[in-house]
């Protein structure tokens, strides 16, 4: 049994494209000088006789002569000062170069974020307009330019999956569903998101892999148990596995979370019909049509029961 898909993703209508996430600004560089010598006492201060001192205060020549040997303490102290200065210069140079490199990297990242953001917005607009070929082209160009992130791969999966829904039951649709699964897997390799997991669940369901779909929806529900679309997806998986009690419970959970979910009412009607509860099934179909008079699947099901 295939769910009626009247909405772009997970049974929910796409809204306007989300604004770009704020750019990550790197923290200021650590101003600590890693090259400065640590725990080194300052060298002794050296004093020298001055010519303007009174003669009585000047060091006698004999004493001066005795002090003309190497003063190792002074030499070591001066050497440490020189090393410290050189280390400081090295640190300054390192900081300047590092700041410039980080600035260049940030500029490239900003440019990449802007390009990815504008293209992703254009792709989402194509999805909303159901121009799936154009959306796929945009997202694949981003991937080819190495500008893709998990969201881009997820949107590409949505585009393939929804195009498969439009094509219907033929070989081309199956290929689109398989491409959708591959795109969702690429997204999930970076992060386990509800959007990618939910989309993958629907793609598996369309491929007839109901157990895989059920497992995928379960993982998504562990992240967001209040998502009506995920409960609806699980319900269809249960329905196709002929687990009618579980399907009914999942459809009712979806309806409780979203009382205006016409596809969930349609699925509930199918579940009740499979259990021989025709009157209850008809009521579910009628509620689906009350919410959405254009739900063709519910209309056909109601007419079938009336014949």
C-alpha cells in the first residue's frame, strides 16, 4: 500500500527557505608568547663608572683590572635577554603570519558559505515549486564544486525521492529512490539528522523495503518523538508489513500530534478496512476529505466502500 504523497517532505509542506546560519567567528588568537623563556630570573643590573662621578667614588684602577676577567653571570644574563628578544620577535612574526592565514581561510569559508547558501536557497525554491530536475542540478553542482554539506545532501535526497513519487511505479522511479537513499546516506555520514533519516525512511518505503524503513523511522523518532510525519511513516511501514494493530496505533499517534493530517486519516482508514471495520474506515476517509477535499486516494477509497 503506498501512501498518498501530497506534500514535499515527510507529509509536511515546505516553508520559505531557512535563513543562513550565522557564520562562525574564530576566537581571538592567544596572545601568550609560546617562545618566551619561562621562569628565568632577570639578569643582574650592570653598573659602570661614570666620568662625571667624583674621583673618590671611582673604582680604583687595580680593582677595575681585576674585574676585566669574564663575568659569566653577566654574559649569561645578556644572552638570555637576546634569546628572549629573538623569541619575542619570532612569536610576533608567527602571530602576524598566523593571523593572515586565518583571515584568508575565514574569507574563503565565508565565500564558500555564501555560495552554498544562495545555491541551497535556489534549490529549495525549486523543490517548493516541484521543479525537481532543476533542484537536482543545483544540488549536484554544489557537490561537484565541493561545497556540499549534510543539508545539501539531504535536499538532494528529497529532490530524487519526490521526483520518484511523481514518476510513479516504473524503473526510473526506482532509480530515483535509490539515488535518494545514497544522498541521505552521504548526509548521515556527517550527522544523524531527523530530516535525512525521515527522508530515507520514505525512500525505503517506496522501494518496498519496509523493515529498513521501519528501522530508519524508529531511529528518527528517537531523536524527535513528537514528529507526526515520522509516526505516519512508521504506520505505513507497519501497514505494509500487515502489522495492523501497530499501524493503527502509529496512525492515531500521528493524528494526535497533527489533527489536520489528512494522509494519516487515509492510512488509518486503510488499516481499519484491512481489519474488516468498514464503517470506521469510511469515517476515517471522510475525515481525510473534510481536511483536504483534494485527497484523491481518500476519495477513491470511500467510493470503493460505497460500491
